[in-house]
């Protein structure tokens, strides 16, 4: 029987294996193991790719969010105790960072088709204490709209983008965001290079992007013990520096962001045209292809059959996953933070199935998987 892995990280990195090994050897022989040119090169590469004034390499995606939010506090833009709205179907790290910074996490429901935070759900969570919104470009799809921009401007909200799943996603020039890439829309943005992301390091890595020099300096300082110059500790900071080995790995992989995303897009396109939507809810195609980099391809079935469909897919060699089975507001560490039920998020968490879309998935394999799913859904 043919096997369709959900994701194979060794396969994902095999096209780059020689360059990665060379880059690692270069760092080892350089004698420069903290900071230095590998990190600054990677930062320049990312900033120019995203279209921001700067990028700051950090240890991982959670720390990128933590340092972004803490930099906003350090520079007096927001204060501990302010409320930060985020979509409840995100990775727990989004909410962990909000809580870590002393802000109040306010989970919101999402738009039922795209499963992204939208203006209506954001507006329903606004109070006099709301100061931050964290749009999560979930599943690789740009989470921004003209309505959201209007709402953010009217209420003077600070926008912290969570770009962990969306490197390379770009709005169309005519659409919301005016052609901007994920990471250049808000005041500050967080990226993760966790190995399973569209561009993954060989371990943990992350980055912050911003075009605000004051925020850049605050992140740089906070992530490096709170120093402003040698032996001067201006703030009570952290050690969230990007490892130069990982920076060197990312220098190899970042130039391939668009081609990696294009490969995922071609798999998603085949699912879209081959899956029979009877009894199966497909993710909407974005207005323009560039708006989505398909970190996940998430379909939904009725909650009662979800686990059975997954088991039958596995019987026929198709690995699947769920992103995520338990929404953030129902996790033990956050239980009770929601001010009401979040019906779309809760229903989606019980009905979603993530299909293979990352390496080694191919368009031909996606057509085969779609055939298997159509068979299962039609009782064959
Ligand atoms: C992966 C992820 C994170 C956390 O990134 P790490 O590098 O694992 O800390 C944060 N937010 C979202 C949406 C993610 O998918």
C-alpha cells in the first residue's frame, strides 16, 4: 500500500542538505557563536523579504511574540492589564505570550469560512481596555481586511501580527493590506522557524519584524538581557537571542520561501479541484493565490464522523493531523478566560482534518488522496 506521510522533515530539508552542512561548518570554523554576521545577514534577508525596516532574530516564535509585546510595554505604547484580542483557534503560544507580558488574553471567535479572526468578531470583543489585536495568519492565510483596518484605526489598537504560519503570504495591491506581505501590516510581527513551518530551521528559531526603530531597539535590548551597551543593564531583560547556526540554516532556506510556498499552493489547488465537497467543507480559495501559503490545508466533516474518517484515511495510508483539537480558551492553563461561548471555533475544532500539504506532498499524491477521501465520504 502506498503511504502518504503528513510531513517528512528530512525530506523537506534534503534539497538543501549539502548547503546546510556547509553553512553549519562555516559557523563552527568561524569561532563566532553568539550574534555576528550570520545573524545580521539573516535579519537583512528577512527584512527585505517581508518589506520592513528591520528584522530581529530571536530564539523561537513564542519568544518573538513575547519580545514584541514586552517591547510595546517598554516603549509605553501599551500597559500591563490592557486587553489583547486574538483568535481562539490559534496555537497556544499566541495566548501564552499575551499572558506572559501581563496583558489580558481575550479569545475571539472566527469567520466560519476561512476560520480567521475578522472585523465582526474583533469588534464584539472590544472594551474600553482593549489595546492590542493579534491577527494570526492561520494556516498561512493573510488575516487582514479593510474592515479590520478601519476598526483598528477607529479604536487606536496596536497590531501585533502572528506570522508563524504565514511567511511569504502577500496581499494583492488592490486588496486589503495594499500588497503588503505578512509581517509588514501591523506595528510589529512575530515569525517562527520551528522545523514544521513553511520555512523551518534545524531546531528552534524565530524573528520579529517592524519598521519602528524604537520598537526594534527595545526588542534587541530585551532579547539580550536588557542591555543597551556592554555591561549596562538598562532593563530587566531575557536571553532570547537567535543562534548563529540557526541563522546560517535560515540564510540557506529563506531565498526559497516563494518556491516552497508555490509547491504547497499547487498541492492545495489539486485538493480544491479534486475533492468532492458533498459532506466535506473545503477551505475557500483566497482572492489572489499569493494571499495564502497553505501552511495547513484544513477540511471539515461533521463532528460525529471526524475520528472515523481519519482512521479510515490512515487505513488507506493517508496520515492526517488536527490544528488544533482543543481551542486555546478550553486549555487547562487558560480555562475560564473566555467571556462567552465561541461556537465557530468550538465546532471547527471537532470537525477539522488537516491533509498533507507540506513536503513530501505532491500534486499527483494530492489527487490520489482526494480520490481516497471521496471514496470514504461516499461509503466506498
Ligand atoms: C508555531 C506557532 C507559534 C510558536 O512558534 P514556536 O517557534 O514554536 O515558539 C506561535 N503562533 C503560531 C500561530 C504558531 O503556529
